[in-house]
C-alpha cells in the first residue's frame, strides 16, 4: 500500500503544530482541505491519529509511530537528493535535550565541533526537567535525550555516557547554615547522598534554587550545603568538598528511538558525546 505524500505531509504538520489551523497556514491550504487529507489517511490506515477535544489536540499511540516514520522518510529522501545533486544541501537539524548540569557542561561543547565542521548542520539544545524529557522524545520534539537513568523500552536505544560523581560542598568564604540546597521538592539528590552516609533525612531543612547553576551560586553565598557534580565544581576555588570519599554516582544515558535507518549524522552525534563524556567523567564507554 502506497501512502499519499499529501496526506502524510498534512499529518506530519498537524502532529508538529498540534493545531489544524496553524498546520493549514504553514502548508498554504484551507483548514477543511487539510482536515480532509488527515481523515482520508485515517480511513486508509483504519486507525485514529488524533484525539480531538476542547483542551488540545493529542496524538494516539499509532500516530506517534507514524510520526517517526515520516521523520525517517524525510531524512532518507533529503540524503538521497543530496547524493544525486551535490548542490542540494538540505539543512540538517539535531535536537537534543538534557538536564541542567549536563546541557552546558556536556551537550554544547561536545556537539559544537560538529556544527563547526558542517555548515548545513543546525543544533537545537534544550535544558528541561528530567520528568519532561521522555515525553519530548516521544512526541518528536527531540531526537535525543540525556537523562539520569536507563529507560527500559523495546523501541528505545540507549548509550551509557558515564557517571556524574556528586559530592557535598560548602562555601569557603561563608559559614554555611544547616540548610541543604536542592533543585525542587522532587529532587532526591541530597536524600540519596545522606543515605550513603547512613544519616536520616527526617525534618531536613531544605531550600530550592531551581537549577544547578543557581545551586552553585547559593553555596558560594553561604545559603547552605549542596550535593553537586564534581565536573561542575573543579574550577570553583571558593568551594570546599565536605566528605571527599563519599561520592554519589549517577549514571548518564543517551536515549533515542531505535529505527531501521538512521541519518548519517547519527553516529557522529554519538561519537562526539562519548568522546567528550570521557573527558569530563573519565569513563571509557
């Protein structure tokens, strides 16, 4: 069965925009024509692609699978055209998401050389909450995510990039208060560290500073203690490690969807992240 490119393009645009009206504007067709193309595709496949309600448009599980097919199809088509006609240099986009301590220290420096070496390459890096990243991968907002645990799913591939070594730090200049600085109420880093020390975390006095660089600044100003990755504090001479031999190791995993065809840039992304990870984590993948 050959699928209509007009119908696939209509579906792909609606899936990206989560709006029939915005998708119609981008494709320069009427909303009714666009809707009919999606309806025809649903009838041809015998599935429902979108759940329509007043709040927002949602993709069904079948739609997520079709979305990844569209992306693979477009990638293969663009690369084939580039091979046939060397002047047809399609702009490639790498979309990577990670949490705050990884985005600036790993993702940006590791992938910068790829951009310098390929003028057709565009890089989109997003720092997001750990809890949000898997859904952004699923909805194809991102091509890759870097998180602190392995996601065990058959449709996902993963690469262990290394381990963040987290230690308890305090300010050299100020006497810290008996307060522990964390990302938010759901952040269990401090609790996991104290467990290594055999300490109970009942009635723990905590303060929340949103992201890892806020935690660094908070410690420097004497607002309290914080458990932070070693690779972030190496160059900060105004911090002291409280218990150098007690280290909370947190794995760092790269995830992406397993598929039959990957763009040529795919392995370059993995190689760049693995190489730089070894530099900052000292971990041989």
